[in-house]
C-alpha cells in the first residue's frame, strides 16, 4: 500500500492523522484496506470461555473490533503458553481525555483476565520529534501521562512502564538495528508517507515502536523466553507500525506480534474522526468535574446520525429503543452524564493516589517474578 | 486549650445568664442523666455530634423526645442520603474539646469548634428551661432558651431554631431547606502525628461520639421524590488520600462506600418489594455495583504497598 493510493482515498488513517472527507470513518473499508480481521462473536465467546469471566464491554460493543492473529494467541494460551501485552502512548499533552484511556482500560481488563504481564511504552522521543517539543518537556509529559495510565489500575507486580529516552539502549537497541536493516527507505516512505523534507529522526523512528513486540528487547523480564508471544491492544491508526513489524519479524526469527484494534472514541460532536486533544469541546477530559461533563454532554453531544449513539452504546447502554432522532433525549444524556462522571471521578481518585515514587517504581528496570500468576 | 467546666460557668455568670446547676456521677445517656436531675426544672436534651463526608461537623441539640432522623437531616442539608454520620471520638476531643458523653452546645465556646454548625430544635424554644452539660457530663445545668441564645451570640453565632422532625421533599425544584447550615469554612483536623500529608482521614462509623443515643434514628424512611441517588463519592478526588497507606483507613473507606450503598438500596419501595428477601437482594446488588469500584481501590492499595517496599529495598541495598 503506497502513499499515492492513500491520497485518492476518502479517508486518511495513520498514526498522525485520522479524518474522513465523507464524514464518519468507514471501518469495514479500513479493515479491508489494512488487511486485518473482524473480531466476531465467536471470538468474543471464546474469550469468555477461556478467561472464565464476562468479556469486556468494549468487546461486546465492538469498540475493539479488529485483530490480527488473536486466534493464535488463544490457541497458544489454551496449550498453556502465555503471552505478554504491549501498549503505549505518545505523550503529547498533559490533557488526557477519555479517548486516550480506552486502550488502557481495555488492556487492564486483558491483564486481569489472562493474568499476563504488560509493557507500556511512552514514546517521548516521537513526540519530541513530531510535535517539536524539547527533550525535557517531552520527558516531563511522559511522566505526567504515566500517572494517568497508572490510575487505570495496572498491577505493579506485572507491569513495566518505560520511556524511550530512558530505556533505549542495550538489547532494545540491538533489536532496533535488526529491524531497521530489514526496512528500506522506500518502504518506510510508503508506509508512513515521509517526504524529502522530513528530518532523519522521523525516518528512523519506526523501529522504536516495533521492537517492544519482541521479548528479547526486555532481558530483565523475559530472559530465556524468546518464544513468548506478544499481543498489542491499540487504536487502529497504529496499524501501519505493526504491519511493518509483522513483515520483519519472521525474517529475524521472531513471532509476529498479534494485534487487537479499536475504533476511535467518537468526538462529542459526532462528525468526523476522533476526540481531539486540541479541541476541548470534542472530548471529556479526565480532569473535568461533574458539572463540566454535564455541560458538555448537554451542549455538545449531538446525534448527527450514529456517532453519539455509538458513544453511548459503547458505554454499554441499551439504545435500541431510541430511534433516529435529531438530538439525544434528555434521559439518554442524563445517563451518559452519570456514567461518564463516575468514570472520571474514579479516575481522579486513583490519579491522586499516584505518587512520583510509584511512577519511579513502575518505570524501574526490575524483574517481575510473579508476572504470570 | 479548651474551656473547663468552671470557666464556662464563670462565663455564663459574666454574661448574666441565669442558670441552675446540679452535680452528679458521670452519665453517658439521657436516661441516666434523667435519674439525677429530678430536682432541677427543665426538659432533658440530647446532643449529637455528627460529621459529613467532607469533614464538616454539626451539633444537633434537641429535646430528648424529638425524633431526629439522620437520613432526612442529611438530605435537608443537601448532603444526599447517608451523608451524615456520627463523628468519631477523636473529633469530639479535638474539635469540641469535651470528653465522651459530654456533647453540648456549650462546647461551641471553644475556638476549635468555630466551624461546627449548630442545629437547634425549635422544641427548645417552647420550654421554660432545658438541661445541658456544661462541658462535662458530671454536671448538668438548666437554663432558659434566651440564656442559651445569649451564650451563643457571645460566641459570634446567630441562634436559629428549626423543626427537626420536618421531612420536606428535597429535589430538583425543592432545594435542601437546611443547606445554609452546612459550614462554609473548612474545618482542619490537626494532622494525626503519623501521617504527614493528608488533612482528612476516611473516618469510620463510630457510634461513640454522642452522649444521648436514645431514639436517634427513625426506622421508617420516607423516600423523597427526585432525590439524586448517585452514590456520593467522597471528596478524596483531588487530595492525596492516606487511606491507601493505612490498612485501617483503607477498610474504613471501603465500609463507608458499602454502607452508603446499602443506605441507598434500603428504600421504602424496595423494602415493600422484597420484604424478607431484602437482605439477599441488597447483597446481590452490592456485589454487582461495588465489586469493580472496590477492586480498583484494592489495586491502588497494592501498588502503594509495593512502591514503599521497592524504595525501602533500594535504600537498604545502598548501605
């Protein structure tokens, strides 16, 4: 898939841009174009059987709707072979909104349901390069974001959080070079759309996001477990990185990472794309008070078709009886406000309990002896 | 330092408040007090020292047989259902500076009690005289409500009497009628010595604090229309909470949340609906709704403990 093709398409979905000229994102088209699979009901049922607990609402409601090789992860799991989780965040702003928390909430569920370890990458270097932040500022943001991530409830005995600026080196860097050798300049331009004007930092970044998929990148955690599989919960706009990774993996003797992908949390206003940190009214922030949330829902949550109803469905509400009206009814909005307020309050309580010492502990290079318990 | 009994009596005399007094053995209940004050004229009063979830404190002073329903009061104050509970013993000592069993409106003479809100039963106004403890429960004094007013004004308060038995509807269009009685200044509990950081502690359900426990809570609860039944989350949201570094406080926080839930579930219609099965029904609902919330709290506790151990380990290996 090359850049020319992308340009003539109606929708653009890549790690740095998500938009659709036609209005809402067509996820079916996206699945076709990217070449991943739909996460169907039989898979959801299988997850329920294997984990012995109800599947997460995001699975039931199709928020996490696509995957690559998730079946193989489950096959291996049934045979008693564990896996580890890998997810991440590009710390570009302090203001986290609910859309940002989605993959983390889901990842926490996966950690609890399958009892597996997790590595979380904070790509402070990427944001430093793409958003033109200073190194220090991006490192600071990484730590601040880490606190919100920790507040999602990850188990410190099974979770390693790292920032690229701190961790890149050693075995990790060796894998980066192995991956880099397998991807031509032309290929990376094709996947990510780099131009001659882009600086070389950008061009050489992709391997950084690729190698956490390989257990040997974390010798303090997975030493001797080169066969360990990796599952990556992420938003579907990250797919290009991992298409590249999956392409390279067998060539350097590693398992391809499996993926489980989410759609975007719709913007409050409903129309195009996803909640954006740059438009405060498109999103509910984790720092919003109950009053602010109520206001935002009442003023901005708008049913221009399926979007806001989607938003509501995703949070588990039953809106089948609500027909295709212009505005969300007061009752629906009220329920939505209540659910979101509880969510945000719970997050705030947890967030206030995260100390710098806790961040240091999560980010410390240390063994996790009980990570599979 | 808190006023002593003697100092209070001297103050009352200075204010030219007429009162009679009677010493007796220490009494912890209105009933017992009643055995010793027969010679004095006046109606016995009960005094409850309460707190809400934001650590604001209240004294409710009422005739002994006035019915005081904490749930109703809580709503009338705008604290939601279950927002009020008995204050713990430490608060009694630190804020009112009186011993257990001695809650009295006279405790408001103390500077430490300046932010405590006083709710006075209008029944007191109807009596010739009423009986209170003068900061210590080995004595009782009886005085006219005018005398009480004079005293209260000397502490800078404006005495107002309310109908404690009233049960007005509280809802969207009917704001809580006693909302003005909620203290606006923040009451700062002196930092407990072992916790450096937090100002508040997630306190528990100690029933110790009041001196007159008789007939406090009414059994029947009239559900109000339109009351928002969202469980009131504590104000811990923006302050570092010591409940994650202290097992006792942690358990108290959990008990607070569970009991708040139980209270919201014990509505008249659910009592009617379930009858004997109410217990099972509540137990089921508790599981469903509290489980994930409590698991989150437990995870925070676990992570906090690990973090402390981790740093202790690092520090010890540096020696």
